């Protein structure tokens, strides 16, 4: 019985997916609209997209931009956020700037960026960079600010310099919070990746999607939505694995701590 | 030659350690700015000498600035006026000669128990293998053999404080600065840790500055109790605790001299209208 229940729990997400597809299928058959293909039609279109060399190159180009934008954003944002968290001067300089940029949809900056930097990889990567940066900065900032003062004092007494304390105490202590920001950043990277390609049509997964929309190939449109969604789920799952490994020390494992005075 | 040498031997053998000043606190005052932007005098003109090898407790009601005084000695807080000196040198910042142990443990949660204890020696340039051997020995001394690979979150409060003590002892500070180290622990655990701390201290008699608000704890552990007044913190009285060592809790609690120290100190707090310090 217990084994059966555990099996059922693992099966639930799959059941949810099948359920969603079933509703989609039923709705598409009922509505019988050209712009709303059935689930089966959409899924059937997937192999032809993934089998097409051009489409694959496009998707890989998207992923490359996303990876570069994400990596550069993380590399810049974590140190900045940590510095902001530990230095009031740095925080009060950057905070107003970030507060202005935070609520602006980064894709809305795309036309201006295109004007300056052209419609190529640079513009799109920059938009992804902007989209990822803010949550990572914010969470690194919050994480660094919450680091216990006494922990830093303990390090100082051992002879760690201010710079060493930032890298060897603040960074690991804030890591769980930083990685939460990175996870949000990863999803935002995917979103800005697609929207940037929607605005600057040239290549990429978003380009395939919106070209298909223009040409009325609705099964391809929905197939692309499934592909992008699957990419999101896959990347998030991968990231979550890495995250769980890195911050194993902070996850609650035992409900009751070992009792021993 | 011969005579001089035997003189020296005679002088050295029976006499206790010569009383040399380890820490001097010289007219230290501390002013904090409150959130309402008003000046709050936390410590007022404190002067105190702590001798090499002495176990000194700083006792006072909460909010009397006793922890602040300890942080000044640690170099974590800069005094507004006055200075603290260690072996004659003015303290300008933290250093491995003064090892803190905090009530909050302040362990590095991403490091294992062993990793925490090895952190200081590694920072001091001790080789990996040597640091590990020393740290394992220290963990055994504080009663944590077998817990080397645990993470701090997997330990109880008492165990965490044992790790924190071992972590500080690992880099061989000359002075231990203990900031209400057992304040967050239950009574039973607290008693065990007091006993174990005394056992460990008996081995090398490091200088210890121990901040507490418990009269019993201060009398039980210390050679000297520095009583402080409520804010602004001033030294009210310094009391020498003349009780034999090594101290056994079971004997000491029955000792009328111990009881008298406790009662006298508690009465002094009562007489001054201070809220009664309780463990």
C-alpha cells in the first residue's frame, strides 16, 4: 500500500500533464478552430521541428545566447549584490538605480538597444543579461545582509581580511539565497530570450515560433510552445539538482536535531 | 652561578604564576547612537587589568554593556574614548591572539564540524594533515569524537557550543573571550559545559574573560568577578574568588564559602536596586 502510494505520488506530475493534454485535445476538437490545433497535431509537429537542421541551429543559437547572458549576469550580479549587502555606501549608490530598472520589462528596452547595438546577438544577449541580473543582485544583496555579524567576527579573529571574509564567509553563507535568485534568473533568461527574438526576428526559437504564427502554421506554433516549456522544465530541474547539492548543509534533513549536551 | 640558579628554582617552584598584565582596559567609554539619533552612554570610564592566566568574569544585568566591553577587547568594537591593550600593545582590531566564543555559536554552517575546527589553523598556514590531526584531538577533548562529519544544523545547542569552543582553541589564542557562551542552553547542558570548560581550562590556564549574568556561574568559574552596574555600565566592584582549584561542582555547591560569595553578590545587586541577575 505504502509503495503504491509513493508510486502514485511520483506519477502525479505525469498524470497532470496527461490531464492537461486531454483537456486541450477535447477543447480543440469541440471548438474546431484552425488557429487551435489539437494536442496530438501539436505533438506530431515536434519531431519535424527537431529533425530540421535549420530549426535546430536556431534553437541552439537561442540557448547559446541565453547561456552567455545568464553566465555573465550571474558573474557580475553576485559580487555586486554581496558588496551592496556588506557596504552601506555601495548599497545606497546602486539601490536607487536598481529600483528604477527593476519594474521595467527588459524586453521593452529591446528597441532602444537594437538601435544602438543592432539586431544581432549582442542586443539579445544584453537583454537576457538585464533580465537575469536584477533578481540575482537582489537575492545576493539580501543574503549578504543577513549574514550573522558574529560569524564575520569569528573569521576576523582567525585573521581573515575584509576581502577574504567577503569571499570565504559572506559568499558561502549567502549561497542558499543567491541560488534562489539564480533560479528565478534562469526562468527570466528563458522568457527574455523568447521575447527578444520576438522583437528582433532573425534567428532563434522565438523566431521559429513567430514566423510560424505569421504563416498560420498553428501546429508548429503550439509545438514550439511545448518545446520551450520543456526546455524551461529541464533547465530548472537541472539547476535544482545542482542547487540542492551545493547547499545540502542548509536544507533541513533531520526534523529533530541530535540530542546530546 | 650555582647559587643563582637554585635561587631561581626556589622562587619558581612554589610560587604561582607571576601576575603580569595580559589585558589592560584604560578609561574606556562607549557611546552609541540610538535609532532616535540620541547618544547613549553604554560604558562609562572603565579601567580594569586582567592578569595572565586569570579566569575573570564580567557580571552584570542585561544592558549593562558587559558584552560591549568584551567586544572592545576583541577589537570588534572601537571604544569612543580610552583604549584597551593586550600585553602593552593597543588593540586596534581582531586578531588570533584573542579568540571569541559567542552565545550565538556563530559556526560556519557550510562546513562540517571538522571543517569548522580546522578553519583557524588552516588560515594560519598549518598544513592540512597537521590541522586535521590537531582538530580531531580537540574534538575528542570537547567530547565530540564521532561527530566530525556532521553539519552544524544537525547538532544540538550544547554540541554547537562545544564545536565553537574547539574551533577557537584550535588557533591557540592567548586569551579566550567568552560572551555569555552558555546563555542559550538549558540548565542541564549549561552545567555540563561549565564543568567541561573548567576541566579544559585547568590544562593550560589560558587567560579567560567570561561575560555572564549568572552569579552562580561567575563564582563557580572565576578567580575574579567584575561586577558592573546597569547603564551606563561602570565597574561597581571587583571581587576575588578565593576558592580552591580544581573545583568540583558537587563539592563547591556544599562549600559555605561558595554560598557566601553567591549570596553576597546577589545582595549587592539587590541593594543597589538593580534587577536581580538570574541564571
